[in-house]
């Protein structure tokens, strides 16, 4: 949805919650409303996050890919560079398990970083995202993505009525 | 409880100033300390170059002791790294309410001790300039690392743990880097802007951030355990008396956690003093870590006794000779180990007033570090010095070369920590703020107790 972001600052969670409720009743979909805060708030305290968290699936998939890579590395080593030692198997299972496990864990850890960051939308430096550094002073910023014009005016009014200060309309993304 | 829940329970600006003091104030002492450490490190590098150009003969290594202090240092630093991330991960997963001020110091300790420890196999290598032979890539030499060797498992495990720990440390810092970005100017602002990746603290970001943190904690615990198990298998897979033992993996893990907790306490005590963090790092934190240290001392004693008992009863001559040497040539090291790891720490740590006294617990932790270093000397050196054939038995003493490199490793670790504390937040500020937000004072009769709200999500939008 293209539009503008209405943003207002609140001192306490309850006022912010009232603002969140007022924005929903405009009506605005849950996905268009968010908070920006220095401390995480429980889901549903002010707004809800309707998007499911999907990256753990990527992590699990990465674990299996890593396991395959580890298995491949160990097996390829045995077969391409066979080390013949009397009485010892060329393809040895316990070391293969260790190498497989470690590389699987490495892939899962890296996938948590990369997939997690991507799903959070981090690293998009060129995107113009709304922000207010006063959240570090304990303020809660309630933001809503709205259509410019009447909807923006009504959203700003809802935030002001709920006790919001510094209510403003900005071009940008949530 | 008041009708309005405020995110700011304290003067946020003052809290930020207190917790990020290390980033804001740089005194002449910091530069003086860095200068001295840099000299020690440069000396160590010079000695290493001398050893590399002259040959390993300048060390005290000789038949049959081919693994000496350099390998002891490797095991010591990897062991020290063990607890930081592990403690942090366990405290995160169990939602320990006192964890916040400890996390960053512990995680950073892991990362830096791993960085230092991982250098020692390369330093010990002999022909160090051919270190790249250990990397698996197609080459004209027709050489490839032997995946059946425990040393190769070690390389794989340590790389996984190092990357995982650095990532764990970094991810834990993202909200604080965003906080610093919004409170800084100039090059620092640019640096924090890049490193915080544009984190703002939206509701969706926080939710995913918490899931990612939990995943990291879940994944890093088994990696941490596997790393020190594999370090132990470097020894246990060899048919060397004193090494070839099934108990070695859990014994090494326990020893690593033991020395790691002592390391965390030492680092915390120093940070508390240097950066005046008395309000954040309270006696409660030292008390809780002291309890863990006490438990690990007991566990270490149990493992050591179990290992000794089976050899003592069995009296297998090869293995018994190693233990007999503890009462002869290695008696000072053995006494140092037992005294510093068990006889002194265990009874002292049972006392609440010792655990709650920062100087006292600092002293006990220092003893544990000395004791665990001695233990590694006994494991590595004594076992090789009494290896099978009595005709080749020979004691080992490190020369100035090994001692210089060891001193340089301590200097490097301290320097890394000092540089880190200047650039990055040494306290997990966001975690501390979150804890303050969830904490209220509750009157129970005439007493006032601290009540901490814990948020659990049960389903779609359902919060308990």
C-alpha cells in the first residue's frame, strides 16, 4: 500500500493502547499499525503483528542443507583423497557424524542471522523508514500507514485524542 | 500499581550515561594501559617471529613432550571461552531476571578468548607459513585435510563456535547499537548506523528479534558443548596414558564451564570497578555466579576423583605412572591445582558473605583460573612426560619463548576487551531497560518486594 505514515508520541502504554484501538476503528488493518519503542511490548498490548514469523523454517532447512554439505565434505574427502591405514575403514562413520553435525549447526546459526535480519527488514539502508529517537527517552511512537488526505487527518486526530504529542504526517515506510 | 505503565522507569538519560560510560569517557589510564599491553603484544609477536625463523628448538619441547605450554594455552583459552556464551544462552532461555548486566561481558569474553585460543594451534604448528595446508581446497599438492583426525574435527568445531559466538554477540548488540546511533555524532554515528542495520524497535522487529535470539541461544548451547568435547578428543583419541579416557569429554566440558564462570566473574569485577558500574553489577549478580562456581567446583572435584579412583584401583602400570608423577616431579603443579580448584574455592563459595563480596569472589575466581591452568599443564605435559617407555621419560619446562607468547596472549585478550569497551556498549542496555519496565515494587505486609512481569505468548494475539 502506498501512502503516508502518521506518527504520534505517547508517554505510557495505556495511552498508546487507546491510540492503537482508535486507529483500528477508523478502520485500519492491523498490518498498517505499529509501535516504535525502546523496549519490546507484548503482542496485543498496543498493536498486533498479523504477519507470521517464518524465518525459523529457513533455519531448519539450512540445518539440513548444512548437514548435507558436511556429509558431502567428509565423504568426498574419503573418496577423493583416500588415506589407507591398516585396519582402518576409509569411509569412517563417527568422524563423518561430527563434521556433519558441526557444519549443520554453522549453517543454522548463519541462517538465523541472515533470514532473521531479512524478515525484520534490516539492512535496507536506502528505504525511508519513519523513526523518532525520542523512543530512547521512554516514549512510545504509535505509527499508522494511511492514505494521504482524509484518512491521514482522521488518523492524526485519533492519535491526538488518545493523548499523543508531536503528532505528524511523514512520507515514508512503516 | 499506577494506572499508566511508563516505559521509562528511571531517568533514561542518566541510565544511558551510566551504562555507556565506557563509550563516552576515555582517560589517560586507558591509553597508558593500551600502551603497556601493546608493548607486551609486540614483544610476543617478535618472539613468535624469532621462533618461526629459528625453529621450534627454541622452545622447551623435546621428546617425548611435543605438546607444551602452547597447547596448554590453546585448551585454556578455548575453555575460558566456554562459559560466556553458554551462560548467556542458558540465562536467556530460562528467563533469569538477573541476567541483563552479565550478558554482554560474558559473550564478549567468549568471542575474544576464542580469537586468542584459535591462534595457538597455528603458533604451535612449526612451519607456520604453511598453515593453509589445513584448509580444504583443491590444490596442486594433492593434499587434503584428514577428516578422520580429531585435529580436523577441532578446526571445524572451533570455526563454527567462533562464528556462532561472534554472531550471538553481534545480534545481542543490535538494539543497543541502534540506541547508540541515535545518541551519537560523527564517525560513531556512521559506524553504529551501519552495524545496527536500520533497527528501529518496531513491534514486528522486536517480535522477530526475540525469536532470533531464542534460536541463537538454542543453537549455541549444543555447539558450545561439542567444541570442548572435541578439544578433549584431541587427547582422548590418542593411546596416551592419562588421555585415553571415556570420561574426558564431560570432564573437559565441566572444567571449561568452571574456568569460564571464573573468567566471567573476573571480567565483571574489573568492568564494575573501571567503569563504575556498581548500580548495574550488584552483589546479587556475583552471588548468583558464585553459586554456579561453587557447583562447578564440586562437579570438577567429583569428576577428578572418579578419574583418579578407576586408575588407582586398576593400577594399570602405564596409567598409574602418570598419577605417580603427580606426587613427584609434578607435585607443585598438582597441589596448586587441587588447592585452587577445590580445597579453597568450594568451602569459601559456600559462604554467602564471600559470594557477595566483590574482592573476595574476585580472589576466589583468580585462584580457579590458576588452578584450571595447572590442571591443563598436568593433562598435557605430565601425560606425555610419562608416556609408555621409561627410557624416554623426560620432564618439560617452558622457555622464555613460550612464556613470552603466553604473556602476549593475555595482553591480546585484554586489549581486545579494552577496544571493544570503547566502541561497543559493554552493558546490554536494552535488556536492562526491558527488565526495569517489567519490574514493579509490590507491598507485601510491611515489606516491599520486587515483582517482575513475564510475558508469554500463547497463540495468535493471546498474551498471558
